[in-house]
C-alpha cells in the first residue's frame, strides 16, 4: 500500500495539472464579439486589436459571410488579443463609424497602437487577418516573448 500511494499521488497531480493547462489553453471567447455602438477605439489602445465589421444591415450577405468566417476561427483571433466590433446600423452614427468613415460593408483591422492595418470592402478570411497581424512588430515581439516564457 505504501508503494501505491506515491504512484496514485503522481497520477492525481498529473491529471489535475493537465486539466489546469487545458483550461488555460482555451482562449476566453465570451466578449470577443461585441457591438461597436458602446465602444470607442481609444478603449482598446495598447490592450486589444480591434477588428471592426461594418454593414448597412445585419442581413447584408457580405456581413453574414464575414461573421461566419470569424466565428469559425474566433480562437485564432482571441489568441492575438483581437476584439471584433460590429456595426450594422448606419443611422446610429456611433463614434467608431464616424472615425473610420464607413460606407456599406467594410472590414477594418486595427493594431494595438491604433494604426489601421487593413481596410477591406469584401469579406476576408481569418487566415489572412492573422497573417496581417502576425507581420506587425508588436505581435512579433509578443510571439518571441511567449516562446521564451515571458508574459505579454
């Protein structure tokens, strides 16, 4: 029995540690997609990379396609500190729509420093979005730091 106790303890702690790591590995997806109406771009400065999806209506086929593409690979965006903001009501004239001068469907990818990385008049695959983000110097540094075990 005394020999079995260390083995059981080892298995137990290995499973508990593995479960904790698995939970940490899953990015928190809640709040990753939210309306742009109650936000300002300055809210995300140096904290997140906003991706803003504009359309004149939530029934716009390009908007629907873009949101499907984003939803399919939301975890890849969350891993890069992305928050997706949506605006499908041009009549509301929210500050972000005014700042970015959106007309019709438009996708805007913004860096943590507030610089506009991309403006697209058509849906864009998450793979291309993440490539655009991963080319940025700040993202390169974040990836390098995570490989070295440093916190971002």
